[in-house]
C-alpha cells in the first residue's frame, strides 16, 4: 500500500489550497477528487472580493470573467442604489480557477488523482474507488469534500445540517440579457428569496450568473420555482445556458479537528452565513490547514483551531447573529434598512466595508430596530 504524509479529500478551492501549502513544505501529499475534471461542474455564482482574498492568494487575470467596481442593492419594493467600490472584486471563471489551484499543488509536488472517490476511512488508510478499489495510507488527513462531506462523519464529527443550517440555492447562467457588468446586483428582502437574497453576478455585458438562496425554514416553495417566477419578470428574453442547484452551509461545528485530521472549507461549514460566500474562507482554511498539518506530521504543536477561530469563525458567528435578525425582519423593516443603506452609500465612493461598523450605523439610524435587536447582535 502506498502511504503519504498527508491525504486531502476533495480538490475544490479549499483542498487544493491545503495541498499546495503543505506540498511546498516538502511533505508527501495526495489530493483525491471524485470528479473526472477539476472545476467541473461549477456550482457557484463565482463572486470573490479582493480585500478578503488578497492576503492569501494573488488572483490571476486568466481566472477572471468580469472585474467588479461595486454593487447595485435593490430593496424589497424595487428601489435601487449603487455602492461605488472601485476594484472591489471579480466574477471568476471557476472552471479555470479550480483547475489552476490544483495545478499549483501539482507544481509544488503533490500527487493529484481525479476520478478517485474516497468511499471510506479506516485505521489511517483511505479506500478509494478509482474504477477498482485502491487503499492509500496516511499520517494525517484533511476533509475538503464540500457541503455533502462524509469525511467528517467517518472520523466521528457530527456534521449534520438541520433545516436552519442551510441556504438552498438555485442559479442559472443566462445569456442574451443586458446588465451593468461592472456591478453585482443583490436583491434583499423576502419577496423573491425568503430568508436569503437574489443575485445577478455579471459574466459580461450580456450574460450573468442569476440565482437566489432561500432558507427552508422561511418558505415551503422550491428555490427553482421562486427563481423561475422572478426571471420571467427580470429577464423575459434571457436564454438559460446552465441550471445549477446546491446548498450553502450556515452553522458552526463543535469540532473541525481531531487527533490526525482537520476539516476545511464547506466540509467544516466555513462559508459565510450572511453572503453565502465560501471560496475565500475555503482557501484561507486550506492555507491554514496545510501549514498546520505539516507541523503535526513533524510531531510539533499546531494552532489550526486557534487560527481558524481568529481568522474565520469569529466573523461567521457575528454574521450568523446578523442573519438571524434579518430573518425576523419583515419586508417593511427590510425596506427601512435598505433606505438607511441608501443614505449611507448613495453618491459616495468607498474603499472598505466593515460589517460590524455598518450594522452599528444602521442600528443608530433606526432607533426602533436598535431597541429590538441591539442586544441580540452585540
Ligand atoms: C448556487 C451557489 C452559489 C455560490 N456562489 C458563491 C459565490 O459567488 N462566491 C463564493 O465565495 N461562494 C459561493 N458559493 C459557495 C462556494 O461555491 C463554496 O463555498 C466553495 O466551493 C467551497 O469550497 P470547498 O473547496 O470547501 O468545496 P467544493 O468546492 O464543494 O469542493 C469539494 C470537492 O470535493 C469533491 N469530493 C466530494 N466528496 C468526495 C469524495 N468522497 N472523494 C473525492 N472527492 C470528493 C467534490 O467533487 C468537490 O470537487 C456558492 C454556492 C452555491 C451553491
């Protein structure tokens, strides 16, 4: 049986980031991906913000579909304002992006195997379905197998998601439309997307990832039906090129590390519960895990959980509180928040958005909401 210092299950952004970080330190790394091609299928709106990813990864021009200079925020009753935030981020081409991250892992010495589905983990070895069953031994293992992760449960972690712990998403790639392609559009309020929001992430002047995420605790309607209804109004002449359905976890796990393993990315439920963004936290957690796994392999003390807590979990916990308040607002109250946002952002150019500061500003400008929710948030 071939044995590796480190085995990583799943070659999404989190797994590849862990693989290139650890391989760079000289340990032997095996990265296993069940899909035949890395980066396909894309189950993502592909948006990423520059400020959050910059300390962890340089985004290359060839991975980008569209540069973004801000966002258009639409309230529940149709009114809009623009947040001018030059060079705030991009809409990626995730097929190229995910493949490039796995190539970085290969270039640094990791062995990457596709069409390799891990089917169980027993006594420091994985059993992999590669057409035939093959076993590989490991000293340390990282679960980067996304929202449907099984690695965590195989290793004794309770990764179950309740109805309140998941945003259910439907998204189409739509062509033959006209969009303001320097701005991502976010439609807040519960009218189109109960418990979540709807989005238009431009890929060009005539195409976009258009979708919505909902909370199954807020509606019995299917995300697909809600999206279809909205699209008949929003883009009646749009041509649907690709349909995607998926979930985003929004919870905090009790354990994301154990004796000889870490969980990272969506497998560790590290996506942002407010925005649903998980690419950056996947890469952050991958880089932190890759570095710390090497310490553990070399018998040294690690600081994986402390670093994840400081760099990711504290923000997730705050955003969960904001999300819980958002769930309790009706569309009239959402519209009040929207109007305050308009007062804060309209006509200004910003170069940073601090969520805690923004929430405090909104609460101060709306004494009624403040009385109701301040204690819950801070
Ligand atoms: C509709 C939608 C829109 C989204 N839009 C955005 C967005 O705009 N911006 C953003 O930042 N985030 C977005 N997200 C979230 C983002 O896509 C995820 O958070 C991100 O992909 C998580 O990365 P990951 O590496 O943890 O997991 P994944 O990208 O899910 O990768 C996990 C990998 O593991 C593989 N795998 C699973 N099981 C096994 C196994 N047993 N053996 C081998 N391989 C296995 C899978 O095939 C997959 O390649 C969106 C999500 C959805 C559903």
